[in-house]
């Protein structure tokens, strides 16, 4: 699980890890190597699950002791690398900054270690294989994946006479309007679906996937103004926002619970449908196990029914900061966490994230769950896609999000001209990141 994007572009430099030795009885003898791994999971069942897997590894390897530190984000990782205090292994909740980590050498290239241990990148499906490399370097490996689909309230569907989850955008729109309940003053009591960019997991890349939108041409140049799918999605999204009333939606959102709490809007019955990641299955089980809900792939553009069943993929990545003293031991831990079927099954069962090797998707250790099975299928769908990995890191998708945030609020009058200008800005941002070097 993750809040899957961070606020700033990152430019990384090398760091040194800490070495430890112990003395016993006046004679020097090697003590277990102390490995520290930083992860994003911060509390509750998620961090407990990860610590369980780390403890299993610890128990099987007498030469190391593993300490897990939770609550880490990319900003903390960057600060530690810059200050020379990075741990042995680091994990990030998403792949947006792989271009920074690989491009600056902040995370070391894992390809030589993979070659030595005969681990082929083809063990990972295409999307995570793509988003863990940049510029000819594979500085990360996938550690579970997130993909996105539709959560829908079955009780509300039944009351509204809706018999199945929508497969097309026109069905989604009609169902959402039918499921919306307004107060007497016109304010929103229950939203069929909240289309506002910036709400919970709503970001452009996750919605535009349903329209088959492409970010770049073969040379890596931005084509949001050239690919008609972007304008088609944007016009649909804004028309839906306008149907609710932009200010009505903002007011409605102000009264909703935090995304990662038991008061989350879908869990509390304030949303009839919601775009969300697979981890929500575990949250619902832990917080509202009696909720009558279903999961399905997100509806797709009516003109592209072949896309139904696919979705947006991103996920947790793991790597080794440059300059560490225990690189071989750190690599052994990274290899175990990312390629061991048992470890991936335990993590997937506890976190309800998607395991990230092709083999682990079919592990007999995976606990069957009809809600979660939807996301395993989305992950395996060959038409599922991810964000572009660019030298400017998360700033690339943030720039696009800023544009569409203005668009939905009525701040962009010329969509075509605005998208073309956005393309120019995106290309300039990447060029600056490539030429700027390390600050």
C-alpha cells in the first residue's frame, strides 16, 4: 500500500552505510552483520507483516541481523543519501523517481548481482520490469505491485437496480449519476463516484489508462497534445465534475475521512464507487469486514472495449544506496524479498499487494480472495500500463497533474493549446534534469 506519489523531483548523490564489529572475551571475532532496511509501511497490519518476513530471513541467516525502520518516504531517502547516513537497503512506495535514483547513481546498478546469481529480468512481468530501470541501469527491483480497479457498493447497486459493474465510461457515468444522493439544498450526501483529480488516488495517469492515452513518442517526447485520448478523457472528466458542481465536490470532500483510516469514504458508504488500489481489500477486511462490496476492472472508453480488464500498475521498489559497506549482504536480502515465492506470498497475503514475479502470481501459498483476485488479473493483463520513467522523476507526472487540476476548476480555456504547451514544458523539464547534473 502506498500513497503513491511525492511532491518534489529528486537528484541524488552517493552515501555511506554503517559498518559494525564486536569484541568478545578480549579476542576479535566477527559478529553478525547489522543490516538496516527502510520501508514506507508505518503501522498496523502492514508494517507487522513486513517485519514478519524480515524476521524469517533473519532467523535463517545467522550471519546477519535485520532491523526494519518504517514510515520512510522518498524525501527521507534522499536526505539520508545526501548526508551520508543512508541504510543498507531502501524501499520506496512507487517507481516515479527511478529515473533519479538510477540516473544519478544514488541507487547502485543491480545488473551485475543479478547476472552473478543468474536472475533474469524476465522473471518479472513487463510493467515492473520497465519501471525498475532507467538509462541502461536496473537500480531497483519490484517489491510487490499496486494496480487499480473499481470498488463498488453492492447494496447501493441493488437498491438502484444496477445488476453489474460498469464496463464502459458511458455506463460508469450513468451509474454514478443514478447512485448519487443529494441533500435538499443540492449538496452531495452520497457520491456515485468522485472524479476530482487530487482526491484520494485520483491522478491523471490512473484515469487516462482507461482511454488508452500515451505519454511519449518513440523519441521520448511528450505527446499529450497529439494523442486525442488525453483530450477525450479530460473533456469527460470535466463534464462529470460540472454535473456535480466543482464547489459541491470540494465541499463534499471536506467532510470525508482520511484515505488511510477507518473513516475512508467508500468504507463509510459515502461513495458508491471508487477508483482504488488492491490494498483496500485488506483495509476493508480489517476495518469494515461486513461491507457488501465488489471489485472489478475500471470501466474503459466506449471506443476501446479491448482495454477492459486492464488497468494502471505501479508499485513498491527496493534498492541499495551507493557506497554501502555491506553490499553483498544487502543484495542477498533484496534478492530474497523480491524473488522468493514464499516471502512474496506472505507479504501479499498480509498486505494484499500483488506479488511481482510471474511465478509468484500462481503460488499455492496465496490465500484465495475473490475481491483480491480482480487485481491479480489486472496485473497479468498485457494491456495494463504504467507511468513513464523520466529523468525528472515524479516532477513529470506532477506537472501533468497541476495542469489537469487547473482544467477541472475551469482555469484552462483552451484545452488543445494547453496540452500542447504542457508537452513543451514536460520536454523542457526532462532536458533540464538530464543536463543539470547533481546539485
